[in-house]
């Protein structure tokens, strides 16, 4: 039996990249999977088709992570469709880069809204409906621990905030048998940050393995954390960074 049979999951920002890899991996493990997206409906439909090809139910919910009301509506829509929610993967996020003197008020407000507030809102709504064995998994970044070059302060701040939320929520939800974890990838080969892109020459030498990670590697870790095999893991961050933070 697949590890996630009869489980229901939602992956925010699941139409492409790491989010799509996570969604399809959870589906392959037997979960019904909903994804959220804010841009391309075509990309979302493609990911839903891949989910359904695993013989489970899939759905896409259009929700801009910067829109608080849209984020709060995600969980009720998923529960209405699947009848339950067992796994929330907070994956949606943005990257803002620039030196302090050039960062605008809008840059600050937007990165906090998407990278922090949306995680809070989705997790709060999920916690209200999850039962024992529920999983809240947030995709952070190794930059929450380490900032290796200038211009990343806002992004690092937003990802460091997720560490505190993870630890605190683990205490809040532990008595109910719900675990809360934060996965911190290093450089991962996606269309937003390709292994052949402008940042690659800077990032690859910072890793111990000398390469970018793959989205399917992150998805494998998330699938484990979503399963019953991770029942004693909570309140922690798990780096999957090729030794970037070593």
C-alpha cells in the first residue's frame, strides 16, 4: 500500500517547479492532491493531469498568495472537494533581491505577505480541520540560516521567520498529534533558478557536492515527512542543500 493512501493534501504554488514535483510525488504515494496557482492555468491543468494519472483525485485552486482572503479560502475549498485535509505543504513564495538602500516599502510588504503571512493563514486554516496525524510542511530556504552574498536580506528574513513559526506551531499542535516541519532547500534546478543560470557560477562552489539539487529530491523528502514514518519528527528544519550550509 502506498504511504499516503486515503490522505488528502494541498500544495500551494504547485503548478510548476518544486511545487509541481511535490504534488505529483504525493499523488504517486496515494494522496488526493490539490494545488494552488496564481499565474498560468495551463501549467496548473498540466500538473493536475499528472496528479490524476496516478489514479487519485486532483484539483487546482486559483489563489494569489498575496491576497489574504484568497489564501484563507483554500482549505475550505479543498475540504469541500476531498472531504478532509491531512497534509498542507506551504510552497508558494517569491524571491526579492537588492541592496538595502534600493529595497522599497513595496518589496518588504510583498515578500512578507507572500512568504510569511500566507504561510500563517494557510496553516491556521489547516490546523482547524486536521486530525491526529496531520502534517504541516513549509518549504523554507537554507538562506534562513546562511546569507552567502549581499542583496538577500529580505528573502533571508522571510525564510528565517518560518523557522520560528515551525517551532512554535509544533508546540501548539503537538498535543493533537499534528507535526510541523520546515524543509530548507539549497540551490535547486528550476525554471526560476536554472543550474545554467546567472547565479549558478556563484552558488555551485558554495555547495559541498558541487551541484544544484533536483526538485524530485526535495519532493522525496516532503513525501517522507507527509507519511506516518515521520511521526516523531516535528518542530525542526531539515536542510536539503548539498552541503551549502556545511
